């Protein structure tokens, strides 16, 4: 992965960590969709985005949301390729 991609991942994680309770999950989903669209491997996305973990926003919730976003982007691209 390029230095630029790593920097992008870290900025995305830092941005997510600054979000307030109430819309973090939506913003996490949005961020994970952008990463999926950018062909960032899900393992790299997870490594970066779990840095946003907080006491009320845990790794399990983050992981489930990231996988959901990657499935959504994958399904959308499959429909476009038909």
C-alpha cells in the first residue's frame, strides 16, 4: 500500500474518532464505503478504522459496520457490471 493510501486511511480514522455520539455509525458506514470504492482491502480498512473505538463504540460494532459497507459496495458494483 502506498504512503498516500496509508495517510488517507489514518486521516479517515482520525476524522471518525472526532465524531459525536449519535451519528458515528452512519459516518463509519460512509467512510468504509469510500474505502471500499477506493479498492482499499477490508483488512487495511479495519486496521485503521478500529482506531476510532471508544467505550460506547466498540470494535465489534465497527467491524460489523465496515463489513456491511464492503458488502454494499460489492453488491452495487455487481449490479453495475450486468
